[in-house]
């Protein structure tokens, strides 16, 4: 299945909720490559079949998102023993299909008063997973046009809300200790590619960090971001070497990856 065709069907299904949903994860990076301010890249962005959409649970999602997805051919796949169950909304078969999942910030201990895991939320007819450290991805999202001019086969262009590139990068260091080694390596490559996309905006990104993004985090989270960013790129590590090997369509020098990310994040976060 063509992923841009599938993505267009998702966008059309979610049209009434565009003002409340923010594209995060791998597809936010994919959309960053289509942003008017992005540098053109001579390679394909990291591919991902899943589309993550985040929303603030304090603002109710009105209407029936599940029904809108079903009308576009999506099927709800439920798993786990939480209530409500974890849900993926899939288009196509399991092997080469496309799917969307909905996420919302987790606050508190992660447990309900009755001792059950507080892992999911029913909103707008869909089941959303509660994820810690998701709040930063909802801070100062970019609004960008997406449509035929960007290669997305929609009847007309629409404005989508996409995670701010700085939020996209720093959130990966908030969750670093929870990531598997493979996911961490991919995260390092995502950061490197994001810097290549927007390296000319470092001054603006530093202002956004200081004025909007950092104040949205508690002091402990701000400290974690700066500490983990600096530590991740201070020396050439096996994780960086492995991250440089991920792309199949280009050669990435591990030291260039390390030095580029160290310089750019140092400029943005002032370390």
C-alpha cells in the first residue's frame, strides 16, 4: 500500500479534529521534511508504518473518531487487558499495512485508585494510550500545509499540527532510559536528520526553547534534557556508530553525526 495514499485517507478521516490532534513520532519527522522552511535532503526520511497522534485529555474530543476512521476503511485492532484495551487503527494487511494510534499524556503514578494500571483513555470513540513525557510534544506545535503540492493526494491542501522540531528532539532524551537499544539508535539518527533539515534555524530554536518549551517542563525534566543531550554526544559511542549504519541509501560518518548533534543541541539548549 502506498503510504502517502494511506496517510491521505487518515487525514481526511480526522479532518473535524485537526485543531486538537498533533502528529508526533516518525510521521512528524516525515512531515518536517515537507515543511516550507526545511532544507531539501538528498535521501529518504526514516520510514515508519505507524502514525502517532497526540491530544490533551483535558480538552474533550467531541464526535466519533472511530466511526470516521471506519468510513475510510480503517479497522480497530484491540489488544491487552487494560480497560479500555490498547487500540491500533489499521489500513491494509498486517504485513504491509498502515496504522494509526492515539496518545495522551500520563499524569500521576500510572495507577488508578483501585490499583489497576492507568494506561488508556476512551475519548472521541477511540482508545488512546497514556504516555509519560508526552506533554512536551504538544507544546508550541507547528501548523503546516499538506496537500498535492507536498505529494499527499488530498482533494485540497489542509493545515496539520505537527510536533515542534525542538520538542521532537528533546522528548527523545526525556524517554531515553525507557528506550530499547535499537530505538535509541534510531532516535539518534532522527535527531541528526532533524538538525540537517533545520540547521539554519538554530537561533530561532534557541529562542523557542528558552521562551516557550523549557518553561513548559518542570525543573527536573529540563535538567534531564540538558544532561542526556550533552552526554549522548560528548564522545563517539557504539550507539552513535550503530545509528550511522541504519540508513541504506546514504553514508553517514559517525563522527559527523556526533559533532553535528553536539554543536546544534548545545546552541539550542545552551550547554
